[in-house]
C-alpha cells in the first residue's frame, strides 16, 4: 500500500513566495508517498498578457523546483504540481512559456510534462506542449501526468494507460461545473487506473476577467469509485492508502479484459 493525496488550495495570483510557503507548510504536516497539487499553483492562473506569463514563469529546473526538491528529498516523497515554465531561446522574441507539470521525488526532479491541450485564453499566452505522454516508474508505482483540460481527450489518458500507468496525477484549475469530476471518473473506469485530480478552489478577478474554480478534487479507483473528495469551495488536504497494482488488472468481467478486448484495427478511418 502507498499513501497518495491531493492538496486543494487557493493560490494567490503573482505571489510565488506566498504560494510556495503555503505548499511547504502543508507538506511539513503530512506523511505521503505521492502528493498532487493544482495547475499553475505557483503563480495563479488568470494571466492577462503574454508578458505577465513571461515575468512569472520560471525555467525548469529553476528556483521553484529547487525549493521543492529540498522538501521531497527530506520528506522522501513524490510531488506533482502545475507551474508556468519559461524556455529561453537566444533572443527574447523566441521566448516560449508552457503550462507544465513537474514530477519531483526523493532524488530530485524526475520529469516535466507540457500541457498539450490548451484551454481558452491559455492559447494566447502559452505554447502548445511538445512532450509526449509518458509513464514514470517511481519504484512504488507507475505514474503519468496530465494537466487539466487534457482530460477531455481520451487518447491522452489511453496513451498513458497503454504504457502501464497505474496512477494519473492531474493538476487542474477546472472551471466547467462538474464536468472534470465526471470525465476523470469515466477515464479512470475505462482504463482501470487510479486518478488523483488536484483542483483549486476560489475566484480570480483580474483586468475585467473573472474565473471561478470548482474545487471538488478527488481520488478515483480503477472501478470508478470515489475514494476521496474535497468540498467545492474550501481548502482540503486528503491522503489515502491505495494499492497501485490493482490498476494492472484490466478485467471488468471474468471474460472482458479492457485492453485485450480492444480492436485498434477498426479504430482507424478507412
Ligand atoms: C483548464 O484546462 N484549466 C480548464
């Protein structure tokens, strides 16, 4: 059994120090093997210009990942979180920012995933991700990362599941009421995998724009059961025990193995 969880909180826009302090304080209190935090939880989400993103985004590795590595090394745990990543090219005109997820563990930074399916105005401020969906062997479990809107694209989850992913770590800032919670439950069920959805809560209002996030972070079992769920509008730190190998059995009935029964030869348009 391993201990997995989420920390649902309300990041303060633009205040990297305050957000890191909040995360550190939460981690200090817990004993977990894998903890998932929300999307863009170091900076906040509601950017209103590319310059603003470029200002607050950081290289990976960079100050934020180094700070968090100190925690994961000392606590001997894995952390998955969403953060704005800045990739410097030779000149500022080719600077790119990604809405990324990072995987940091007892030995430091292990992986970066750049969000492939951008939502709403993210398309104006971030570059589309260019990292393939890949599974990471953490020793205690095999984990894959998705960021928020990626859940709407079943191929992304399937790509991770077919590589042997047992747990999807899903930093999110969901805004469509109830949708993400339902969809991720179905994705877990149809791939028979665990799913840790770490959503944020609260409202951001900036330069005439406003978004309200839906909270209700959840941990789903391979059979679709909700193992843990946060309230919609308050801070919540929840950790439960799971057995990742339960995700290796793809049977839904004695005669139906969901991966063996696939018919990929029929899925391509003629
Ligand atoms: C989202 O992708 N932040 C909804």
